[in-house]
């Protein structure tokens, strides 16, 4: 028996870019046999700033442990190949453009009658129903559509932006992997497969769960009033930054002013997060100030925090990040210097917990990437090898699917599958 939770599970991945490929990689780390179906020219992320032919950083970080099959889904012979693969598959993953999965016969409702144990997992931009269901969308657009772009707080030239990390994509990938695991667990009891749906929009909303609440008696009037003001503001050309500033928020007084925020220090920046009254007392004492508002002893809270904010900012700016880190760590106050992403690759803390995976790539040499995002005792999740050279496993995969040597030769010669990389 394998320690890996998905050993013996075969996954057909019709994925590109991020959400489905990363979910497929997580399942591969867990022991799944993942066959990545790519177009004959290769998955698009292979060619986003490639560093060797057919390989890019974007492809390497989301496709380890897989077996690639270059297949023209519109070719006359494609159905024969797909049927052979589907007969042996446990899971299908897809994030195709709206309508394409149905066109290819890969929707759950199309597959379930023939393959009742099959789990079909899909990621869409906005969900499978509703007025936006047929629209194309990627992380940056969905962050705008969902409000995540505003709550993320990153601004460029006065306008909100999604930043460099496509967080809705990765959240959707995590939800998809969890959904597939849940469906497989249910199948153990019922024998029935099922459909797993998630979307970038749902993922973006999940990332904003603290804000996704309305207590009607308390919030509805102020939300309605803000909506009326917002309509007038947009008609009157009020700058977007002011629209964001006026947005109703749920945070308690003093939270973003003092206790959950980033400060400038003498040499860099320091983030603190003090959610409870006890943590707030420790922090304010550590920086040498007092905050009677914590105990409700200030009549004008806004004026109090405006003055205290300036005083605390001046104090924090007088010492280095490392100095403050020593002080705050000693008092148990959650705090960290603001680390640049490139620095974390050499950080001792993730290294101590095997958060990164270092390996030898046949074309790229030594590469460091994120390790498995889940640790399970034994060899539960183990980073697999880099995907073999594009097209090199095509014949092996077709033979594994049960096609004999003559059929494999016919299908390769007919052009449905290519065993070589594009020039």
C-alpha cells in the first residue's frame, strides 16, 4: 500500500495557465497519475517568456510529475484516443473557454452515462450559470469584477491593480483539488463519480470572506446610502480613489489606524497584526504609548486615533525593523519585516519546513520551486520530476490506454498526436 493518498488515481488534465494545471500538480504530488492533454503546439504557458525551447518558468512551476500527450482535439481520430483514455481515468480536470468542453464532449453530463465513476472537475471564470457565465475571464479581470482588486489594496498610478500574484487562480486551484478529493472520498462509499465546480469569482469572494457579510438591520441602510452616493459620484466624475475611501468597512476603530497595518521604520517596513484587545495593549506598551480607547475611555475616538497614529508612526520610524522585531517578538506581538519575494527563496524558515523543492531539470539545470503545499506523514505528498520533453511520452501513453502498436502507429501517422516537440 502506498502512503500517497492519490496513488492509483488517473487524472486527465485539459488545463492551461494556472488553475487546473496547479490543481493537477497537487494531485500528482499526492501520487496521482496525471496525463496532461496539450494542443499539438503545446500548452500556452510553455511560451510565456521561454528560457529554453518549450519550457518557461510558468510551465515548470505548475506541471511537475505529469505525463504530456500532445493531442489535436478537433482531429477525426481524437475521439478514439479520448475514449481509450477516459475508460481508464478516474478524474477529468478542465478550464477550457466557455462552451469548448461541451463541444469536445467533456462536460460531466456528457460523460457520466458512459463513465459513472468519473469525477469531472471544472474551473470557469464566473460560474457555470448566470448572465456572465459565457464570458471569458482571467485572474486580473475577475479580481476587478469581484472587488478583490480593491480589498487587495495595491494601487498603480492612482488605480487599483491585481499585483504580480494571480491569487484568485491559485485559490481556485486549491478549491478544485479539495473538491476532487472530496468527490473521490464520496465515491469510495457510493461508487458514484460526480461533478466538481468552482470558479475564479468564487475563489476571489472566498478570499474576501471577512467582507462578504451584511447584517440587514445594521448594514443595509448604510450600504444603500453608499450605493446612492456612488451613483452620483460616478456621474459627477469623482475620482476612483475617493470612491474607494468612502466605501463602508467593517473594521473596528483603531484597527487599520494602529493595530493591523504596515509602518515605515528607520530602514524598511514593519507589519503588525493585533486583533485582540490584549495584543493591542502589548503593542501600544511596546512602542511606549497609551491607548485608553481600548477600554472605551475616549469620547472622540476619531480625533484620538488621528493624534495617536501620528505619534506611533514617529516612534516606529525612529528604529530599524530588526530592532522593533526583537521588542515585539519578546512581547508575543505578531510582527514581521516586509520581505521582498526574492528574499524568501533564501529564508531559513521555509527551508526548515521544506516549503521549497530543489531539483535538476534536464534542460534548465538546478531549479528551485515551491514544494508541495500540503504535507502528509510518510510520503503522502512528494514533488514529482519535471514533465518529460514535450511529445516524448506520446506513444507510451497511447499504449498505456490499451491501444495496440498498429493503432498507435496509425494515430501518430494520421496527425492526431505528435511525438515530437514543435520546431
